[in-house]
């Protein structure tokens, strides 16, 4: 994957890559991946997806 696309991923633009490819890429860079599912706190709004770097 080219650097500009990696930069877009880090900015939250996930449409560039499938979830499977993203997980494989993170594992290849020796990163642990944690998926956390929780209820959205604000009623009337949809859920959201966030990417948090530790």
C-alpha cells in the first residue's frame, strides 16, 4: 500500500481497503487489534466507527 493511502487510513478514510486487508496489514506491522462493541450513548443518532492509535 502506498504512503498516501496509509495516511488516508490514519485520517479515518476506511473506504480504501477491506476490513480483512486492514487487519492483515496491522498484524504484519506487529500491531495488536482489538475490536470493542458498545452501545451508542446518544439516542436518535447512528453508531460510529473510530480508529484510535495507542
